[in-house]
C-alpha cells in the first residue's frame, strides 16, 4: 500500500491530476492489490509478475466485468508499474507485454434537441422548490456548455463572469478553460443563486449545493440526471456524459467548427472530439440520400 500511496501522491502533486482521476486510479490499484494479496498472502504489490496480471484479467472476466473496465484497470497498472520503474523500485516491467482486450466500439446515441427541450421546458418535471430549480439548472448547464460532471460539481460562484457572459471551468489535470454562456442561462443562474442564498445555510462557495449547503457529489448528480432523462426517453444510456455528448453533436450538426467544439469541451486533441462526429455524419448521410439528385433519379420515372 505504501507504493500505491507514493504513486497517488505523484499523480496529485507532480502530474496535477484531478481528485476524481486519482480516486479512479486508487480504486483500480486497490482491486489488484486485494486480488494479489489473496493469491500470494502478501501485499508486496511491487513484486507482482506477469502471470499475476494475466490471472487478474481472467478473474475480472469471470466476474463479468466489461472489456472497458478491464482495460481501464490495466491502464492504471501500466501507469503504476511505469512509475515504479522510473523510481528504480523495479527493473523489469511485468505488464509490458500484456495487451488490452479488444473492445466493440459502442455507438452512443445522443438525445435529440426535441427530447431535451421537452424535458427542460416542462414545469411539471421541475417544481418551484430549491431542488427542482437546482436540478433543472444543473441539466441545462451541462447541456448548454458540455461541461463534465466533476466540473459542474466544482463550479464556484466566482467562476461566473456576468459581464463577459462566460464561465471559467477547471478541467482535467487542472487545465482552465473559458466557456461562453447565453443571457438566458445567466438569468437562470442568478435566479437560482438568489433562492439558494435565501433558503440555504451555505457551507461552501460552490454554485450547486445540497439542501444542507454542501457540495454535490458524483452519485447524486448521476442519479438525478438518469432520473430526469428517463422521463423523456427510453434510450439505454442516460448519464451526465450523454448530455455532454448531445451538446457536442448538436453543436456540430448546427455547423460549429470542430476545433471550437474541441476547445469548449477541453479536449487536448481533435481525436477525442471526433468521436462526437458520428451522429453528425449519420445526419449528413440522411440529408445526402434525401437531397442528392442521383439518389432521387427513381422519382423521375
């Protein structure tokens, strides 16, 4: 466990990773440590061999873990053992020749503009209570700005610039970016903040808080988003990320520049943003097939 803690400190203080990312690494490494301890009756994780990692993969597969989950844990182990090599705790990397599992590419279907408008414009879904106003604003902000769940949770009142109509977001690896907002969204933020200060005893400066004035937490945001999206759609994937996915897809559908969307989303490379172009390409195909004269030649017969 000592080596794991040193590695997590390295991620926090040298790599400047976010708390959420570090927690994910910690969980993955502790899962492997628990498995290794049961196998060897020892917690000397730095002495793990290639066969331990392969057996760990088999164990995860038998536990019905998805390829994505297994590969994420392998990625965490790669980073960990690379760190141990760098710090000269190891001379041979046990995971070096172990490959990730093949994944079937999952096509994420975004929510339509009509679906999200039906949700956000329905007063019956969001009563004029603190929770109702907060939840509506929370979903609207994720959809209008494309911010991540962790970024929404950590957003401070001081991050809103009312004059410039922008919000300042602290993203992955503590990278700061500026996202424009509309006058309507700003008005909703101000209205919510006013109600919050009147009714809640605040214990933090976060925009989004619980009824006890504390910051929101991951599972609460996830469950809220899933609940509201379930009211307007039967799509299987209902998560905060799908609001981000819908934002990016709708921006691209409306003709937004790919580089501009990349900057708004806080991606370090275009390849990360291009996954959102699938829906736009499918939409383009439909327009093409419907409009191109060669596709309509049978109409003239």
